[in-house]
């Protein structure tokens, strides 16, 4: 039986939201109909390679130390497409998108682009290249209505732009109380402690310095509250300097970059996000599926996921200091905390399942990819 060959192009395979989606979606795709390849460019960001290969994907690294060298790999990507008879390319995030559009212009292989961020948040050079090249592809997908509307407002593209909400594998991301207890023991957190956590790349938009400041206010009133922040990134030194400045080094734990975050979600009671902007964060959906109560700013697509006081508690982006009061509501009322844990899981299962997302992707792939002659 003929298989449609899909090539994902992405800058890196570290543990970012877009990168995490690739192996998770691959586990659910119909492998009798589709064959998946992935090309990435930063060899030191390879945490997702093993998961992709375990899911049946074929992964190749065309090493490039910067964005210019990444773009110079276009001839190798074209050769790869010819050699492997690629039917459709799916690009993720701007620089992979720019490369994919160049390949599209030279080969006419259909290209789908997934946008995870608001256009207003990009560097001016990135925005200009995006505007100039955007129509040189087949279809663009925004991961939230906010993201889609931002594309339409800032670029006014001639190609179709659709919203395809991110999803989470709710069968895989299930809370395991025993695993949570073990994680607490490993970190030195008391078994009866309440844990507030986050999973994020350490970038400025996540506002993890502010996260620590909010946590400090909470901890001052509640000595048996502990924190876990899983991840790494360019602002790690500044964030950890704030940790010591606030004298929280014995209360907030940094396990580092982890490909398996389920043990940490299982230890968390509250998942708190202080982001200034977002697309539709995968870590949020994972936390919801793992029955963490959600307390967050309403940045970007978050407000499309969390209905305030129904699925979690939210505040406006600029009012991030209110996060401490929202957490305190749940700390003071254990029954309400349990209610919001269950509500988060229900919301993820009912509206953000990865199966729904994968089914929609397969429909898109089939509609755009060249169809084989009858009989094949």
C-alpha cells in the first residue's frame, strides 16, 4: 500500500512545546497510510530524537550553527526530498518555515506551516521575512485563534490560514500518585507539602523571575508550600540568581531539562504560569491532563483553554502579582483545589485531545499531498 511521506522541518529537537508535539502526534498517526521524516539543524538540541525514532520516525540532522547556515541547507533538503520521495513538508516555527518556503518555490512540494506565536512578538527582521515569504507555501495553521488572527492582521496572506488547536495525549498524561510521592522524596520535599510548579523553556516571555517573586509571597504565608520548575534555557543564570536573592534555594527545585516530565506533574498540586505572551502552551495542556489545578495569566491562547473560575483561575497579563492571591484561594480551600484538579483534566479530555488534532492533520495531509495513481 502506498504511504504518503511527510517531512517535518524544525530548527531543533530540544524540549520545547512544538518539539514535544512531534513524537506525541507520531504515536497516534496512521502508520499504514503515512511515513514520517524529520530534519533538524541544532545537533546539541536533540532531546526528542530518541522519542521520534521510537515512534517510528526517521530523523536526520543537517548541522547549522546559525540561521544563515540553516537557510544554506536548502539544497540538501531538496536532495533529501527527491531521494526519499517526500510528498509533503510540514514546517514548525519561523526559520524552518523560511527554509520550507524556499524549498516550495524551487520544487512545488506542498508545504504546511504551523505558527505557534503572535506576529507582534517576533523580532522586526523575522516579521519582515515572514511577510515577504508567507504566500510561498500551501497552508498555514495557527495553534490558537489569537495566533491565527495575528497572522491575518499583520500579514494579510493570500493562502489559506486555519486554526488547529494544540492537543495532549490524555491517555499517556495521567496522574500517578505513587510517582508523585517518589519525586517528592527524591527532591527532599515533605510528603504532605503542597507543590506549585511550572515546566518551561527559560525565556523572557515565561517571566520566571516574576514567578519566583510570586512564589516568595505565597511561601511567606504558607511554610509547607514548595516549588518545582522543570526546564532550561538562555535566562537560567538570571533566574537562579533571583532564586538565591529571594532565599528560596531550599524551597524551589530545578530538576533541569527532562524529556519525561510526568513524574514532576504527578508531584504538582498547582501549575502556575506567569507568561507575558503565549501561543497555546503544550506544557499547560499536559499539566491539565495530569490533574494539576491551573493558576495563570490569560496570555495568548491560554484564555481559549482556561475559562476563568471554571477550568482554573486566571488574571490579566499585567496583573501577574495577583497569582499569589489566586493560589492562596486554593491553598485555603482543599476541596476547591481538588475540584479544579478534576476540572482541568475534564477540560483537556473533552476539548484538547491529541487524537482530535491528529485526525485533523491527517485530513490536511491527504487534501494537499499528491495522490498516487489508482491501484497503488
